[in-house]
């Protein structure tokens, strides 16, 4: 049995999705639903349809109804059907649900009684109005031969068009879409990456910073009015986790770096508002409906892979360390104390409950691959201490390494010290700032003899790294996706050759194998019993609706204790060597 639909059925469905997307673009281009509220006389499905969290016998179905401005039905009944054909003639499941303003008129149903490894179509109806048709699929049993996942992160609406979503919606062989965080951004309309928003017609709504439940709801409504996001949701089931921007920048368990309690109110109220809106607007099945913060959960794709979706952001994370606090009054950096603190067993990323849950899932899994779908980089992204401390530029350090290779006796004492010094982690929001938890995950995989692949987002750039524990033992690999729209490192080095920037990063960071620091895109993960392959696919622009997309790089890993490291795929070109471009600072 295969989990892909027939090619002819796929083409027919894509034609329907394309026509729906065109209609959605016209609606979104006129004005927001809120502006037209006084003119609406009939119920509408303005935000499309979606499915998510597929299991072997069920899947979450989602939509939202926009009621008329004045309605006698404050709790409209919404009917749903699941069929085996896009024309919705062969119905295999159906039911009804009510919704109301209490849940922002969103509808979520857990459609059960389905067959494993099958493609299904679904549709909603209310008050004589029908929604678009969506396409979904259930998880396969053990006889599946291959699984293909599309991986997304960091989709900032004002930063550009969702061309990445549009390209993914056109693919004919993706099984599931993974969104691993920053599905929305919480900034005010003049905030981060908004310089093109006015010209593109993508000014954030509401205009203010998101703080209250209604704020988050309005922002989700704006994102879900986007025709390309609607098309992707209609084409594929989603499996999602949140990162910080679904809440606030650099969120941790009890706060966020950008949240000021005096100005913004208690963080707990903001966190609850963000969680509520997330569960309303995303097709996610809450493992514990009474505890919305617990979103970690697993999905088994037959005997090929077990996907464990982690929350590295809210449920267990301690507050991030600040490197600036390790300088004394004479500006001397206490590197020893810093290294001690980042490795402290008291610092948690996952929390003890989630860590115990993950070990149980990994131990019980019979799949060839253990895949962690999570938010932030797990690989060691440590820089030479001289660079981290601002003692020399990247260019000078690279030149120093070349001089040392040619004539080590010619180096001065301080230059020798620079080369001999240990590296330092600099990005405290990633696993580098929570090293004990990282070692626990690595030890877990070693203990149970598992093949590990980590998927990450967050940084807006594409990376591939070997995962090694503190003793230098090879544990697995990490593939990290570029952003959907959020700008990457090209903004910091706009006068530099992006290939030089990426090559310099690979040269500076020992476990880093590949980097792409200037393009927007996503990953396609293809897993079989023989390998896990990652294809990085990029679009050439997010500032115009017309775009081109191409697969730029492909890497893979093989199973077994003698493998579990990154290697080239046939036809994939390695990044050219660094040319020594003048890169003065590292932006993690």
C-alpha cells in the first residue's frame, strides 16, 4: 500500500486548489473580513480548510465560519463530510458540530473510522454554503516504503509573499507538512521585517503588539486569509509545534525577553491568550485538552520513522542566559563560569516530564529512524573565542589559520592563544544554552541504539550539521530549514557575496557541514529504510508573486552505528571554499 494518491486524482485536486486560491486572493485583496463585516449578509468560509495530526484511523479537520454581520444564529451548525474522491461522492464519514464566538467561530473535528495509509477529501457546509474541498491522508502501517515530509519555519506575513507555501502546494508527492514554529509573528505593524509591508499590501493586523486573545485571533485570521497558505493547508495535513513568535520574542516558561510586565501585564495571561488562539486556529489535536501547554506528541509512519514533536519553548524551558552578565566591571569575560553554567544540570530545555516522555517514546518505537521535529538548533554552533569576544574579525581569524598552516613559528603569542583557545557557544536561545538536556537526548539515543535525525528552524537560514556529544561521539544529524519569509543573514552582510558568508560559517564551526544564509525556502525530507535524504528548496524572491523555485542542495544520512553522519547525495554540489570575505561579526 502507498500513502500517495493516484497522479490523476492529485492533478484534479490541484486544479481545484488553484481555483480556490485565485478566489481567495481576490477576497484578500479587497479588504480584511473585519472591514466588510457590515456588508456581509450570508455566512462565508473566508479562511479555507485544513487538516492535521493524522493518525492511522483519524485526522483533525479544521475550518472557520465568518457569520453575517447580523445573525439570528450565534452558534451555527457546521456539517462535515469525508470522502474517497474529490467530487465528494463516496462519503465514508460525516457529522456536525457547532461553533460560536467563544472559540472565534473555528471548527475542529476529529474524523475517525478511517483506513490507514489512505488519501481522503473533506468539505464543510453551513446554512447552505459549502467550503472548499480539502485533501488529507492517514498515517500508514508498517508496509510503507517511503515517507516524504515538507518542513517549514518562520513565516512572517509583512516580510513577503508566501511563495514557499505556494511551491510546496504544487508538489505531487509530499505526505505531510511540518511547521516547526513561528507560524505567525507577534510584532506591531511597524516592527520586525516590515519595511516592504505597505508596498506589498501586507501590513500586519492588528497594528499593535499582540497581547490579548483578540489580538492573536486577528493576526491568525490575517495569515489564514493568505491564498498560498490556504492552498497548502487544503493540499496536505499539517503537524505543527509553536516557537517563540506565536507568543513573544525569546519566550521561556515564565516570560519573554521582550515582555515587560509593567507595560504589558502578567506574562501568564499573554501566554494563555496565545495558546488559546493557537489551538483554535491550527489543526492540532491537544494531547491533554485541559493542559493546552502540553503539545509534545508522536506520530508513527509505519516502520520507517517515528516523528516526535517537541516543545523546546514553553512547557519546560528555563530562562536564557545572557553572555553580557559574565563580564566584570573591567570588561573581563569569565569564560570558565560561563561554560559551567551553560552545562549545568539545573538548566532545562524540555523539562523532566517531557524528557521522560521522549525516552518512553524512543524506547518503544520500532521504526528505523527517530526524527525530532522541534524549533531551535541542536547542533553545536560554537565560534572561536577570539571572534566571540570581539578580539578579531572572522576575516582576520581565517587569515590567521592560513598563516599558521604555512608557518606556525611566525605567529605572535596572542595569535597562538587565539588558535589554542576553546570555542564558545554564542546563541543562548538554542540547545547550546541548555547543554545538559542535549547530552541527555544524545545519551538516550545511544542507550537505545537509535538512528537520530533532528529537524530545526528558528534561525531563518539553512544548515546541516553532524550531531556529536561532549565526548565527540557521532550521534546523528541535524537538518535545519530556511525561513518562509523572514530575512536571514543577508541583511547583516548585504554587500558581501552570500556564498562567502555561508562558506565562512562552515569553516568556523566544526560540526557544520552546509549553510545557506541568504535565501527563503523549505526542506523536503525523504525517509526510507535505507536513508534519510534532505533536499533544500529555495524561491528566488518573496517580494513578487511571480517566482521561480529550485532544489539547491541535497544531503543524506545512513542508518547504523558506523554511519549516522552527513554525506553527499549523487549530483549535489558541495559549497565552494571560503574566499576570505570581510565578515566582521557573527550573527547567530
